[in-house]
C-alpha cells in the first residue's frame, strides 16, 4: 500500500505523520523552537505619580468688579500663592474659642496669627483701599502693599494695617455676596466712608446715615479692634443697606410693644446680613465679647426659648434687644432652608422685602410685606414657615 508522509501544524507546533507512526514533533519547526524556549514577560513599569496641581487661588484684579470668596489655607502666611491673609469672621470664631486674656495687638503671638489668619487671596499690589462702594479712613495712614505683600501682622499693628484690609475686603465681599445671590445690594456704589478705628469709641460701632465708624471692645489696658470682628462691620453695613432700601428711614427710638418697630427691624436686619454671610451659626460678635456665645445669638438654644414679650419686658423695648426677635425669626427660616440647600431663595426674599418697609412698620406689618414679596417672587413656600416662627416668638400676626 502506498504510504504518504504529511507534516501537520497544530497551534504553530509542527508534527510529522508517517505510516504506522503517531504524532511526533518536528525539530526546529513552528514559531518557537525548543532551543529558544518561551520569551520572558516584559515587566510593567508604573509611571511616577503626578504632582497634584496647586490650589486655585481666588484673585481680585479690580476692586470695582465682583469680589470673590477666599479660601481656607492653613499655610497662608508661609505660602507665596497668597499675598493677603485675613481672618474669617473674627478671631474668636477662627480660633474655635475665647482667648485668655482677650486677644489684642499688644499680646498676640505668632502662633495666634498662624491659627486665625488662614483666609487667603491674591489682591492687586496697588490697592488703594477705596472703590465705588467704600473708602477706608485710617487714624494715621492708609495701608499699602509692602514688597507686593499685604500680609500684615496682627501683633503690634499700631497703624491698623490688617484692620484696614480686613474691613475693606469683607465689606466689599458683602456687597458682592448679595448682588450674586439676591440680585442687589441697595447701599452699593456710594463710596461710603469706613473709619476703621475711633480710639474714643468704647464697646461700640455705628452707622451714621452716611458711613461706618468702628471702635473697640475691652478696656484701655486691652483693646480688641472691632474692625477685626467682621460681623460688626457687616451689621453696620446692613444698616446702610436697610436705610437705602427704605429711602432713608432711620432707626428711631424704643419700640412701643412686643410687636416691634422699624428700629428693631433695623437692628435685627443688620444681624441677619451677618448671619447670611457667615451661615455656620446664628451668632455674631464673638470677638466683641471674647466668647463663642457671641454678642447676639438667636441661634443659641437658650435665646431661642425667649419670646417677643420676654425681650420687650427685660429691656423696655430697647431696639437692639428687640432686634433679636426679628433676627431669630429670619434665622430659623434661613437655617431650615440652608439644611435643604435652598437658602439662596431666603436671601433673595430678605433683600427684596427691605424695599417694602418704611418708618411706620412693626414686626406685624412686616409679615404682610414678607408674604406679598414671597407670593410675587415664587417663594410662597416660605410663608407658612414665617407664620410658624411668628407664632413661636408670640408676635401678633396681621
């Protein structure tokens, strides 16, 4: 019988098939010979990790443009990305507690500065502390950049350089905040004077119908500059905003009843401006009194339990005390909205309702303004919450 010899390749390995023979490898055939053996695997080399990009630094190019929020930077004072390091809200809040003794320019230490001066930005070197909204008035001389830097120390700041840039930035940030979130700030574009330190003004600050004057708290042996407590300056600018919105309606005297008066709305409204800029807690003036309990604190549980009648009886209708009533009502609505992520709507309603007030208004009539503005602007969902807060505070509804 005729025999054929066939070579068959299976999976690239050669085998010879002859008569009476099984499969046997053909030496040297196929992709790999027995002499070469299998190729060793090529090791995978991981590329080195990329350096994280530097943090974005908020920058102000022109003070007449919207002023951005800064960023918290623990290394602000040492980091050249920032040329100014401010205090967020006030030194006591930034410190997370009071100082013993109270923090002043005379006793501040480098460790204090490093802990509280962590709010970083980049601002123009040629800043003049004057723009379309505000102009700083300093007791001695206006602060200027030093070698391109605005990082002034807290300690030994006898010329209030840090206080000047602290006030100028935060007051302009307040204007931008409400313009961005509420569409307007009535007291913008006035070049209002801001006196950052009046040495004869003890435990006080005020809005005089034209501008702001800031004093100090404490005593002559240990003065805390109120310009460093931004909630004070923002409160006073809140007075300016309310006055502009109400066509110049002033603060006036004490309230005649638990239902308040425009003066109490003015005072409470000033606080509300600060609560909406610094929305963590319903407390302002921590540095003023060197305590996290603050100067006024409707966000505190013990204050929340007081009613309009309690406030009226304990101080005879004094407008600052009565202002707590209006601030407490708005704070509760704002805090609930913030928890739901819709606080911007409450900020807009607050700014809108100011233009509907006048010198004759009380808390009771202000409710009608709130309700009308809410219904006109599609924010009617808040009306029932305001009604509940009015009832909690035992203010008469219309």
